[in-house]
C-alpha cells in the first residue's frame, strides 16, 4: 500500500511541483486536479484562454496556484509561463501532466524515484502505444517523433510526444531563444535540453484514451503536425550543421588518440570492410572543396551507406589546418597536370590564397576530385589490411 504522506514529503524534499496546462478540458480538469492533490499541494494550473467552464472549476480549488492567459496561445506558451512561475517560486523540478485525463496521477511517484536516482535529469513518461484503443494518427506520430529525436540527438527514447514529464528547472533556465509556442514546443525543449547535456530517461506509465465518440483533442492533425514537422526539420538542420559535429569534437578532445582508436575502431561492432569504406569516404569528402559543409556531407553519406560516422568524420579532417595548405597545393598541381597547364613555376612557398581559387577554379576542382579519389582508392584497401591484422591481433 502506497503511503501518500511519504510521497507528499518527497515532493517537498525534491522541491517539485505539478504543472497542468489546460485549454477547454472542463470534462476532465476537476478530476485531474483532485487526483494530483492527493500527492502534493504544489500544483500550478495554467489556463490558456479557456472559453468553457474552466474558470469556475478553478475557483473550487483556492489552494492551488493559477496562471490565466487571456487568449489561447498554445500549449508551448502555457508550459513556458508555468516553468517561469515555478522557477520564480524556487522549485527545482516540475512534473507536467495533461488536463484531458489521459495520464494517471498514481504514476507520479515513479518520476520522483527517477529524480532521486538521477538528479537534474529529464524524465519522460513512456506510454504503451501498442494498445488497440490508441488512435492510428497518435501511433504514427509517436514513431515519427522517436525517429527524428534519434537523428537530432543520437539518443533513443521510448516516447517523445508524451506530455507526462519531469523537467529539471535549473537546466531550463539555461535554454535561450525558444521559438515554439504550440505543441511543437515539447519537441524543441526536449531536443534543446539533450543538446545541453541533460540526461534523458524514461519510465513506463499508464495511458487512457477515451472512446472515439467522446474523445476531446485540440491537436489539429494537419496544421499542428505540419508545425511539428517544420520544427523537426529546423532542429535536424541545426543538429547536422553544428550541434552534433561540435559535440563529437568535444568528445574527441576528452579522449586520447589511444582511447579513440580503441572505442571507435578496435572495439567497434562494424566490420573491417565497413571501417575501411568509412575512412575512404572521409578522405574523399575531406579533400572535396565544399568547405563548411564537409562534416554535414560526410555524416549524411555515412548514414545513407550505413558506414561508421565517427570514423568517416575523423578521416574527413584531413583538410583542416595544418594539412589544408598542402591539400590545396597538391590539388592545383594535380589539376594542372591533368589539364595540361604549366605549373613548373608554381611553388608552395608562394602561398595559395583566395586569388588562386578565383583565377584557377576549374583546375583546382579537377585536381581536388582526383586527389580525393586517389586517397580513397589507396587508403581504403590499406586501411582494410591494417585493420584485419590489428583487430585480429587484439581479439
């Protein structure tokens, strides 16, 4: 038998509150509030411009904290106002729960246990989406969001769309420039927290879907799904352009060459052929003159061809200083040789700047593509032979 007094005390010790964003859910709101009040009195209800009986329902609970938004703005904006209020009140954690009766308050202790074991983590209430009563659109959106969250963060979770969550408020304070105000906010804030190094965990929770004839949902399938898709597209672009590469190189700086070699090569689950192809791809893209896009291109192609992304990106850094001047010089020499241009008077000591690129662009492009292809063809097989010997030796 669960001791509710101990749970209430745990809420106090963890400085945790409940945030309930609501909009026109007067059919279930009162039951949700009564349910959570069994576990804690630290309840914040954000009324996002409801036009039903919500205001009168809230009057029946004088002990809870209320935030009233005059005009409906969106769930994301309601959550942001709730977080801001909770932070101002000195709370460390906030558990969000939907007001439509979908979630079960008796699962609240699960979040507290996770907060104790893993302080300052983000905890998601993972729903069982394989049940018969789960709407088909919800099941599709569930899988859709999990896939894109993995692309954006490299983290696999059980449920991205759940509104039953525990947020570490101190970490939310560090997030700037949040643009979302509606349903896509829950996707953006989760991704942004993961990018800031917050541990993302899951706990299994129960879920209730009312029968179709009485089910109330404010999620507009076309418009809101489009907004979520656009948000994911922007986040994927940000992740591939600088967040994931930056995180990768930060990790490299924390590892010695020996540690990196052991983790990503010797102990890799990929075959020697896959690793060799990854090196070849990285070398080719690294020499290709698409400066600023080499890492993104390498990650994309490595994912497409199912190669080792880390090894491929590492190999692509052949064009970074101090190797870049040598790569440019060799590209010009090789390009001139292929095109029959006299390069006998060209010396490395002359320096090769932007004026060389403008005046000899075709020559440079031809030479760089040939050099990249040569390096890939040469070092691909060599890498395979070395890996076959070295990894076998260390088995």
